[in-house]
């Protein structure tokens, strides 16, 4: 079984994706997943090609067949979302797809139709197979899409006898994050030394602890606030969590993103050894 490493953060913009990109470069024989489906951007660093595209349906919407409808008004009067108008036309935006109307319509006039909520892809990269997705604008059910891309990656890893699954996870502690964390072998929490960053990171760590998962921490831009960095380190010691890497603020990180290269491939990035050491410590802890 391939070991799953998920890279997460308390909030977006902490450097989670560049670290995922770096680990995707370092790890051998792996499948890479972008499970941050609401803001998928790992593809910018991995430059995927030959993508196989599949539609994703995250939910259903009700549709009334007016030829069968006897206008009893039952559906209209019971819809909690006021989605059905006086002409028995269902507003697609208002409809939450709860299925109540279809269940109570005695004429069998209402069908629940799957709706396209996004797409997911299996792509090739120079680093290995890459499973990623794009959720439609304002679409929900991202937890379902995260579970789907993870499951596909597990199947590919099994077929290819891969050793690792590297997952760029969603930020926060919501349903998508819970879906990304499930059954992983190591949760790498990326944080920055700000009060809000530390607070958000602690919530992710508590979530991972709740699922009894192995947690490691990387402090990004560690030199921006030495006091909070030390506070994070103390918290980690108190909670027996290893800080596997501290990355100093470095303008070349942004340049690497603009150039579409992972940090390990970006010639002028000077802290490759920090990421390599962090990876080695994670591997040692898992093994
Ligand atoms: S419950 Fe069925 S029959 Fe009654 S108004 Fe709605 S769609 Fe028409
Ligand atoms: S599926 Fe639910 S929300 Fe949509 S129209 Fe029917 S009762 Fe209303």
C-alpha cells in the first residue's frame, strides 16, 4: 500500500502548495493529488499534459414533468426553499436537491436529475501521474470531490505499485479538509508565524489529533516573527509534534510560481536542503 502524505494548512496562502510541489519532486515512485479542489493551483507547478477529463456530479436538482403534473400544489407548499413557482417550474438556483418534492408527488411527475458540478482529471507530469479537479463556480460538495480524487489516486497507486501518494490538501477544518485527512499516514501542517496563522494551524492539528494521525509541522517564513516562531515550536514540543522544517522568507518562492517550477527545480531557490531534510524526517517517522 502506498503511504499517503497530506500537506495542509489552517488557511490558504501559507505556502502549502509550493511545499506539496517540492515533495512531489523529491518523492520517488508516487502519485500526486491536488485535493484543494476549491482553489486548485498545484497544476501551475507540475505542468500536466495528456489529461483525461471526467465530469463530476456533486448533487441533483428536481425537474417537473408538466405532462404528468395534476397541479395538486403539494410540492410547492412543502418545498422548504421556495424553489417551485405557481406554474410548477423549479428554480434551478433555489433548488437544494433535497428530493422531498419527488418523494411526496403522487403523480410521479418529479425526477431528480444529476447536475454537473465540475471536472476531475488524470494527467501526466514529469514527476508522475497527477490526479486533480476543478469544482464549478459556486458549486458545493467539494468534500465529495476530494474523496473522489483521493480514491482515484489510491487505485492508480495500487495498479502502479507506487510507494507514495502526495496530497495537496484543502486549507481549514471543513468537510473537504476532513475528506483529505482521512486514512493518511502523515499530516504535514504548514504554518506561518502570525497570530492568526498559529491559531488556524492549531485547529488543523487538533483535527488531525482527533483522527489519531501522525502530524508534522513546517514553519514557513519563520524569520518574519521570531517570537511567534518560538511560540509555535514550544507548542509543538508540548504536544510532541516534530517541526520537520523551518523555511525563511525568500522572494524566489514567488518567482518559482511565476516560472511554473517546483522549488526543487528552481535553480536559485537556496533552501532545498531544508525541504529535503523535512521529507527525510517524514519518511523516517512513517517507516
Ligand atoms: S406534487 Fe406532483 S402533481 Fe402535485 S403539483 Fe407537484 S409535481 Fe404536480
Ligand atoms: S428537491 Fe427539495 S429544494 Fe428542490 S424543489 Fe424539491 S423540495 Fe424544493
